């Protein structure tokens, strides 16, 4: 579709999120409902909510959360897009030299090393079934495969930002 024929449509969600496990499900459900209100096709809203949940879960598990300062106890969720795609971004505090950060970047590289996201997903499921990987290591691969997400991450100081671009079908 040419730019001049493209409908003017955009959306943005941008908010700080406290690092409490209940917030993952609350936001997953809220995003699902928001996208169900925006799009007729349920697949797009399911994909965006699933990706949101997986990225928030990763931030919860692998973030560094200091009890003394509320500012250090939040992550940031940003979802923006248009009728064609959504971009889900989660920022969280980390220790830059940690094994968790290294594992994140290694996992993204491992996914890119497969011909397709489906191939990576099947490989990870086999690794889990054979005891070669923990079942908790499926989230990012699931985002790539089930959400058709293009994943990226960047590390700036003590903050890691994980981004997934998701095509929307309406």
C-alpha cells in the first residue's frame, strides 16, 4: 500500500511497571483487551499480549531489583505501532556483566542462527525434552515463532532493552 493511501492510524502505550509478578498477568490481559478493541482479528491481539507477557516475565526474572529505592524497582513497557505492526519494548535494570545479560544476547544470536523461527522453536523444544535446556528458556523463542516477532536487544549502562516487532493481521 502506498504511503498516500495508508490509513492514518497509530497507537502507543508507554508506562512504568512495578516489578511485581501479578503485574505481568494484569498487563498481558490489559494489552489483550486493548488490542481486541482495536483490531477485528484476534490473532494480532493474542500475539501482542503473549509477547508483552514473555518480555515482562524475562525482565522480572533477570532484572536487578533494589528494595531501597522505588526508582530501581520499575521496568518500562512501551507498545507502539500502526495497522501493520506493533513494537513491544521492555526496559529493565541489570548488572551489565551478569550471566543473565550474556545469556540474553546468546539466545538472540542462537535464534538468528536458525533458518526460521519455527526451526528454532522445534530445536528448543527438543532440547528441553532431552534435558539439554530448562523449560524456562523457551520464552524468547516463543516470541520469535508464535508472535512472528523480530527480536533485538541493547545494553546501555545498567539498562537492557528488549524489543519485538510483530506483524499485525487485521
